[in-house]
C-alpha cells in the first residue's frame, strides 16, 4: 500500500462503497478495488453535460434553464465519465436571477435526497446503469480569476450579470 493510503483502508479486506462529492482527485483503480461495489460520485449537473470542476458556475454563465444531479460510478481513469446510475432533472427557479449560492442550495438538497434513494436500492440501480453518450459530453470550464476582469467594450450587460451571479460568492473583501 502507498504511504498516503490511510491505515483503515489497508486494514480492511473489503469495504462496501466509496462515495465522493465535489472531490477533485482521481481515485486509482487499486483503491477502488478495495470496495465491493466500487465508488460513486454525486455531481451537480446532468452528465455528460458540464463534466469538470465548476458545473454550477457554468450552468449560470451559460444561462441554462434546467439542470439536475447525476449519480455516477467512478471511472478508473477519467473524471465524471462513469456510468450514470440515476439523474434528477429540474427547471431552475427564476433562472435569470438565481446566483451560485441559491442554485448550490437547491442542488445540495436534491442531491442528498437522490443519494439516499439510490443507496436504498443500490444493487438494482447499479445493474441498470447506462453509459454516458460521449457525443453529448461538454466540459465545465474551470473558473479562473481572469473571468472577473470584464472587457466592458465586448461584454453584454446580460453576460456581466451572469458572471456576477456565477462567481460573486468567491469574492473576498480584504483590507
């Protein structure tokens, strides 16, 4: 076992299931193999749309009218590319005014309910999982500091509003 692996993981022959949420690291196959059912990821988008690090921000930046939560199996070598176990789709309330914090709260509540329901009937749900359509896959661009630098001559008022609603939660007021 590698030095970084927790002792509790190396001491157990088999664990049942790894569950990750907003986890920005790839879990290697030798770790996943320690879990009887592998691992699952709770992702705040309708995968394969918005794979990557900032799906909520990208949803707002692109003016989406609906979104959802996907629970997928962990892929051994790619982020957000595992089989879809379940998805919950919903219309975004007041999509022209919702901000990151509001959408995050809605997604969080939806995700916790979906995860609970998934775990209640996991074996059946896992058997009926489906591959993601790679032709429909889109990448959620990483939110970088430069997004906050507005080119006022080439950015519409609508896009400025979306940027504000998508990333203002990241702004810290430092003296």
